C-alpha cells in the first residue's frame, strides 16, 4: 500500500516476516534516459542507507534499516506522529537539536531537517527521510539544516532547539555564525511593492 | 486597454502591443552576438539605433497610431544596465509625449505571465529557464501577490551553460538550439548531477563537458542536455509534489527546446498534472509579454510617475507584485 510520494521515491507499507515494514522504493523515471536513471537510483539508495547506518552508529535516533535492495530500502515501521502534525514541545525540540548536533559532529547533514521529517514516538523522537542527506564538513550546509528548522517552527520552540544543538555540537559557534550570515543574505529578505 | 510594452533587458529590443489581453503585435530586433558574447555598451548602442524603428513597426503591425496608445510598460529589470536604460528612456519619452500612464515590469514576471495566461493556467508551478535565469516559482499571496522562488540555480542559468558550451565546441549561433540539433543520435557519457532540494547548479556540468572535448560532439551535447534537463525535471517534480500543484508551465528562451518539453510532459503526465507552454517566439525575449503584464497592472490602478521610472539590474522576480 502506497502511503507517500516524493520526487525521488515512493513509500509503501508492506508486511514482511509477519511484521509491518516501511519500504522506500526509487522507481523508474520515464523522463530520464535509462542509463542515467538506473545509476542515479542505485547510487542514491546506497548513499541514503549508508548515511542512515552511520547516523545510527553516531547515536542519532533513526528508524532501523532491515534490508537494502538495489533501488529500495526496508525499514522498521514507527508508531508515532510527525512533529508537523502534533503540538511541538520544548522537549521535542531539545531532542531534535541534540540529534542534529550528533549528526553534524560526525560530518553528516540531513538536508531537509524540518518537523515533517521528525517523528515523535513513545521511545522518543526519530529522524526520517535521509534522501537529501550528505557527508560533508561544510559549515554552510550544516547551517542550512538549522535554518530550515528555524523557518518552520515558532521562535520560542526554536530557542530550545538551538540551545540543545549548541550544547551538544563540537563547532556550534561556526555553524551559528554561518546561520546568521545565511539569514542576512536570505532569499526572501527584502521586498518592496514595486511593479 | 491598448498597451505597448518595451523590452530591452539583454540582446533583444522588442515592442509589443496588447489590447484586452490579446497580442496585436510583437516586433523585435536582435543584436547578433559574436564570439565575445555581449558587451553591454555595444548592445545598448544597437538598441538606441533600433528603438524607434521597432516601435513604429509594432504600431504598424497592430494597425494603430501613436495616439491610440492608452498605457505603457517597460522592463525595469533584471538585465544589463545600459540595455535596460534604452528601453526605459524610450518608454518614458512616449509616456510624456502621449500623456499616458506608465508602469515598470519585471522581466521574469513577463515571461511567466505570458505563458500562464496564454496556456490558460491558473496557479501553476512555473519553470523559468533562460540564458540568465533558471528558477522554479509559484504564486504566493503573502505578504502580497507575487511569484515566490521555490528553487533556483546557485550559479549560472541553464541557457548560459548551453551557450557557453556551444562556444567551446565552436558551434555556430544561435548556440542553445545548435546544441539541441547536435545532440541528435548522441550516446550518454556520465555527467555530474547537481541538485539540492529544489535548487540546482550548472557550472560543474559545464566544466566537465568542456574537459571532455574532443569527444564526439553528438555525445557531449546529448549528455549535457540529458543531465541538465533531468535536474530541472526532478526539481520541478519535487515542487509539484511539495505544493500539491495541478499545473506546470515552462517559459523563457530554453523553453523552446523540444527535449526539455518532452521530459517535463512525461513527468507531468505521471502525476496527472496539466502541462502548458507557448510556441516559439513568445518564449524568447519580447515586448508583448511586458505589454500583457503592464495592461493588468494599469487596469488594477497601478502606475508610477514618469520621473520615478527607473531601471534595476538585479530586480528579483519575487519583489514584483503580480496582478
């Protein structure tokens, strides 16, 4: 049963060995030529799985990967609610901040760190969708992770996020400085009513 | 309302006439670019020499005289400063002489709106691809009605990339379409693919393709196009899914490319999304698109005193109010 669709992949809920699992399948894109399409889907699947495994190792709460195919990834099904669909508490945000700090400290970025990609479960939060994640030391890309969250939540909730991040991150100073710089040259900063 | 629009942001001086949303004329004169690209002052001089003639041709084609003009629009930006100023000055002179209202128009809004309106779309994801610009946009009402940039190029426009590569290959102008023709029958060589969410970049692709010369011309052109257009199709697809849009349109000079339209069409079909574009010349820079936007602005009571009409080289599309 398909439960979600993104530009890159479709998400299915399936039964495997008697339990429910989440399958992320990167299907063929008709608009792309075959040689390019297959290489990209294979590489992206492998990269995403690799980053999720490394993130888990670094202590970032991510869903468990059960199996990885050529174009698909099988993951544990989480019972919970996405932060975008629930009342976000300071506690959620603090956990999200320290999880991001752990990810960044191992030189990985998520690429789409918003309440749509964090799930609240009984066992605490889980970070999902590493489709845009990357391995990098780039301070700017790390700052983008914070910026996306800052834009998506209220000022007070963001404050608990940022302080938890700063407490748990190795180079929070550099990242926060870069964040200020990003906001300064932000895309939607100045607007006039000119024709 | 009979409105004349004047466009001169880059190598084209265009004058278009619109009445009640209908295009009556679209005349233009294009600066022939040599191997050196565009030198702004030279192009501006070309516009100065052609402005009067292009404007009278447009009036003639529309079958009207100067005194029939009820409003004027001109391109405020973005574009090359000296070039923009020629169009602005022509428009201001007309406005003073004829004593009619004048409005500054954003060049990108012109491209998108002429396509959106002509294709009969309401609220599409717009892929605006030209030499200088490559952006994915959608109308937003906050804080005022404008085209919000959802994604865009981090470096150069896709058209600029195709043109630059064609010059490296010593192909003949007009380069973008020469690349398209040369790509026929080519085989795929792996190229860098650079997408981040709904943003993308093209310089890495250009560098890689250039470094592979003297591989077969067909293969290089084919691979360059496939990689660049796949990036655009993927980001446009992401924008559609994220915003839950039912419509897609492509506009700007590169929208003339058949392969790009084919890819976008396939992608749109997969999601049951309506895909719109306009034929040929309306995709290239022209005055009619400026006139079309200007008419809507004027009808909504928006105008600017002649003496306050200026140009702005970096007039971003998301700062322009849309009516």
